[in-house]
C-alpha cells in the first residue's frame, strides 16, 4: 500500500526538493545556469539550450531549436509523454515521496537515477579579435569600465566566433561580442545587447581569481566579470564563479578566508541571488551584501548590481556607497 504524507501537489514536491535538484535529475547532466550548453537529449554540435529563472522564481529550461521549453514539471511530461497528474506521481516515486508502509518514515536518501551517458560534443571555441571601436566605448564606459581596464583583465572585442569549427558569430555594430579569456583555450563569450543566449562558455574557472593579491583586507564574491572589473577599479579585489548557481569549492573558500580579513558576497537582490548568498552564509559564514531594489520594504537604489548602480548614479556616488559599506561592515584587523 502506498500513501502520501500530504496530498500530492507541486507545492508538496517543492517543499521537499528544490527546482535545481529536480531539473538536474531529469536532465541527467550538471546544471549550467549561465550561458548556452549542448542538449542532453539529442546530438547538438552547437550549444543551443539554456536554463534561467523567470521573474516569478520558476527555473526554466529552453531548447532554442523549438523542440521543448518549460519548467521541470513540463520537462517530465515531455520525457514521459504523460499527463500532469502522472508527472507528479513519477516525481514522487523517483524522489521517494511515497511510503511503502503507513507506519514508516519517508526515506530521506534519494537513489540517483542512472542515465545513459548523453551524447556530448566538446565545446571548442575559437575567436578572432578586432580593434576597439567607438561603439565599444559607448557600451562599457557608462558602467565605469575603460579600455585600459578591459585590456588589464584580458577582455577583447570580437570579429568572429567559431564553435567546433562552425562560425556562429560575425561582428555587427548592433550585436557586439566580447571574449573573456581565463587561460589558454578557456573562453567566455559575452553578447551584451542580446536578450537570450547572451553567454557562451567552455570553462569553469573562477573569474578574477588570478588577479587577486596574495593578501588583503576585503574580498567580494560577486556574480559577473563586469562587476569584478569595476570593483577592482575602486581597489576592491573580487571574483565571480562562472554561474550564479555554482560556488567555489570548500578548499578555495578556506584559502580565501585565510588571505583576506573579510569576505563578502554581492549578488543581485532576486530569487537566485538571495538563494546563493544564503547558501554561502550557511556553509561558510560569509556576510551577504545586496544593492536593494525596493522589494520587501527595502530602500530602492534603482539598480540590480554595482555596475548598474554606477550607470545610474555615477562614479562619485558609487564610491560613497562602497565607503559606506566599508564603514558599516569592516573593521581593520589588529596589527
């Protein structure tokens, strides 16, 4: 006899397991929440899928070939060609949300489903660079980032991009592309004016890590290389994982906490950002900072991150915001 502890519903499932656990389980590959990746369900020579959170906090999988798009429940319905009710039952069984006996406590341990190894194509990125133009200056300088800073942090303007030998991008003034380089053949491509497929990456290296000083008073872990570069222009060492859902390993965090007197996170004040910052605080005791936007009765600074704040308020007001945070949260270590 099977019996649920509570009525089977979306809320019941999401109360026990978060969307990322479910999505990773049914995709059968590690989650990548920033940039495009190859489909785990078909041969995909060029990365054509992405994951992102919608404004209401729903994790969404999109295949840009048009084959499938939807949340994890829609994904299960698609994979099993089943109804919504059948989808809920499949998830409940896979994640041990059903009891085999009424008087037994539900098992907490999930036996990982074994998937056949997805067909993967190594993402080999090649680029051709071009000279900086007035259009590049027009894009970057409102965020406080000069061509000198971009050169220092190995950011180049792009003429062409090839993925696995196929040209997927040629420069257009209305669609500029930039490459972040993190060592030989480790690239992240950024298309700032696009609304979808804005990033393409073949690396998991932490952005900004090799630019950190050996020791320091403050370190900020943020969510984008653009933020890393701007913070450095104010003398604030910073790093950013490749994905907002990922986080540096325990060993890296331990090393950074030994090298820096105080470590902060600075993520967007939204569902994904607050979740990641809360995880860092719980696991490592790292103080979260946010540029608030009026949600939950907070002060509205009219920006989602430090570079947007610069664009709205200018260099001096950004400096004042940083100094205010320093005076509030940082005390100099005793010599």
